[in-house]
C-alpha cells in the first residue's frame, strides 16, 4: 500500500471508521440524537474526503478497487443521498417504540457497501460490496419488527435477492472458468472476437451476470419483488433502497458493460434492449392500475430504470453521460417523493400514509408540502423546468445519437402513460379536504429537520431543471474514464 493508495481509500476508511464509532457509542449509551448526529457527521467527512482523492486519481488499490473520477462521482452521489436519508430517518423514527439507533448503523453499512461497489475493479470486490449493502438493507426493511407488512417485505426481498446473488455468482464462476481472470479490465483483452464462433460458456456466464443485475435493479421480468418491498418497508428506507442501492448497482453494471468490452456483443445488446422495452411498458402500465402511492412509485421506478438502460445501450461518451445525469436527477426526485410519504407517516401506526385517499385535500392542510410534492411529481413525469426533464432529455438525445428508434418510441409512450398517473396523484392533493386519517399534521422538532431536508431536495430539483450547466459540466469531466 502506497501513500497515494491510502489517500485514495480515505472516503472508504472514513465511512468504515464511522460505522465502528457509531456501534461503540450505541453500546455505551443509547441516544437517538447523538447517533443521528454522528452518522451525519461521518458521512459529511467522507464526502469532504473525496477532495484529496482528486489529486491522486486514477489510483488502483490492490487490483480490486480503482479510485478514478467515475468512482468519485458516484461515491459523492451515494454519500449525499445517504446524508439526506439520515435526516429523513431522524424525523420518521423519532416516535418509534423500540430501539432506534441501530437503523443508522445499518444505513452506514449499506452506504459503505455501495461505495465499495462503485469503485470495484474486480468480481471479488464487486460481490463483497454488493452483499454488504444488501444484507444491511434486509435489516432496514424489517426494522419495524412488529409490523407484518415490513416482515413480509423483508422475507420476500431476502429470498429473491439471495437467488439473484446466487445466479450472479454462478455467472462469475463461468466467466472465470473460461477466461481465468476476475478483473474487469482484463476481460476486454481476453474476450473472443464478437464476430467469431460463439462461446456458449461465456454467453451463459454473461447472461447470468446480467440476470443478477436485473434482479437488483428490478427490471422486467425480474421485478416481482419491487412493489411488495416498497410498500412494506418504512418510507425513508424505501427511498434509500430505490436510490442508493439501485444507483450503486447500475453504476457498477455500466462500468462492467463498458470496461469489459461486452457492449460490442449483439446478443447481449439485444437482450438488454428487450429488457428495457419491457421495463418501460410494463412498469408504466402496472403503475397506472395502482391506488397505493408507494406501489405507484415502485412500478414507476421499474420504468425509470428502463429509461436508464436506453442510455446504457447507447454506450459511447454521450450514453455514459446521459446515464449519470439521469441517475442524479432520479436520486434527488425519488428521495423527495419518499420523504413526503415519510413526513406524513409515523412508525407507531400499522402502515405509512401510502393510500391515495390519504392525500386527498392535502393542499388545504399543508400547502407548502403539497407544493413541494407537486414539483417532485412533475419532475418524475419529466416536465420542463424540473430536473427530471433534463435527465429524460439526455436519455432521448443519447438514443437519437445511436438510432435506437424502437426504444425511443417506448420512452415517449411510457412517459405519456406516466404523466397520467402522476397527474392523478396531483389532482388528489387539491381536491376538497376529507378525514386526515393517520397523517402527521403537527410537526415536532425532528420532523422539522426532515422538512428542512425536503426543502433542500425541492430547491435542488428546480435549480437543476432551470440551470443544468453545472451538473452537465461536472458529469462530462467525471465520466472521462468510461468515455
């Protein structure tokens, strides 16, 4: 280990140290406010520690990790989302009847796993980071142990995620047996000519790896766990799962897709194209039939990652850039959407405020929160002057650049369907008021912290939608290793 390698590992070491410190503090004294503060401080320090990494990148570390601008970009996105998630957790779980502190420990470990995942340069580190993140998410989903829906969601996620990990691992084994390497850059040198005879073992291994990624990203036809898990998990946990977990896997899949050179194989591109087409159409169509806000967001997330696949299939500099921009806008928008659900919910109830009738007439009771939710929904729909429009515009531009006309037609049709069910939620917000059910209408201090995070997310959405140049410039520079 050289000095440059240690500097490159600084963000990961800071996050690992934060996990240890928070664990010791919980063992010494249970204090919700102190635990949340230490968790947020650790993530902030890890975010700041990315600055010295810029001076030593690109820096390989033991052959298993590579700290380049691509990894730094996604680490920053993951840490920023984890920090926002900490504030959302703080307000949501304040009244939880039980131990609250371990939720932050699980969040930190999941964030650490995601950071390892996006910097992986080897199948071993890929699997270690993926499992550290996934195992932590099991506990987060099932954290309200007295709620039947949360336990059911955790069991479904556990079983299907274990199957996905097994398929992924078997695919890695097939590729290793044929090529004799686990390092992603070496695959590009050892893979056979895409126009030569087909190697069935490599085809099977590559297909199983992409199936494993498809499960983790809940792409059709591997999406069946998504609506139940989204509905059963606590709202802030669902937001974290929908952004950090899926975003880290997508970032890794994109690195694998480009670095290994498999993007030149027509059979793999065809499979991804069919997956993207099905995800867009099925996700939007099923969301159209839901009455539960969480399930609407779950099915819409399937469609959103179908849109992202279009940019991934486009490949090239423009494709990589479009995927990254779309993920940034998706992270901010989705965290905001589940933040609204969490702000109106309470863990002492038997469910979150996730039914459409829970939101009827919300404008007449909480006008500012309704305004923020309206902006978030418009961004999810890709309406101009919101961040979602910028992300979708880049996906369409990348598709046009590569002539992916069938997929672009699916994006247009899917976006039109999505606009309908997002508008249905928005109309409900402004209807005449009815019973408030279990909605939180009076905010305590922890909920005000949660509300502050919502304000920041909403302002970020509008800023990126009206002035996207900084995001575009940063993304263009940081995506250089894959272009």
